[in-house]
C-alpha cells in the first residue's frame, strides 16, 4: 500500500504517471518503488523519473533480493550516481542474488558498476 492507495495491480508505466504527484503532495523528494519481476520505478523532485526493468534470470531463491537491491541503490547514491544509475546497480545485484541458492551477493566489485 502506498499513500493509502493499493498499488499492487499497477503496471510500472501507470505508477510512473502517478508517482510525481503523490510524492510532491507527501513532501518526498526522492523515491524508488520496487515491483518485483516488473522492475522498479524511481522519481526525484529534480525531474528524474523512469522505470528500471528487472533483469531476466533463472530464479532459484528470492531471499535477500530486496536487501541486495537496496544495497546497490545506496552504494550508487553514495558514489554520486544518478537515481537511474543507482537503480540499475541495485537491479544487477538483486538479479545475482535470486539466481543462486545463497542469499548473499556472489560478488560485488565496485569497478564493475562504475563506482570508484
């Protein structure tokens, strides 16, 4: 539930249309909404808005995928990447987690993500 509205059935394109107005009314300056296999929708008050598509991988176990996504987004932001670039890093990390039996990132080399 987002902003006291059920958003479960929305496609990313529709959520992307609603997110700027909802965020502005709530005073939220930046937001990322994860949508599982549908990817993630991101917004910033400076006008950055888009969809980060999920990577197609053979899913073995989704345990830890959200944590990996969050970690990747946070790392990207920490290194000065845009929210779009940060979401892509998070998407790549979560794809690596769900395609293994382990619930940890198999590897994370900052240089592979343009983080230096």
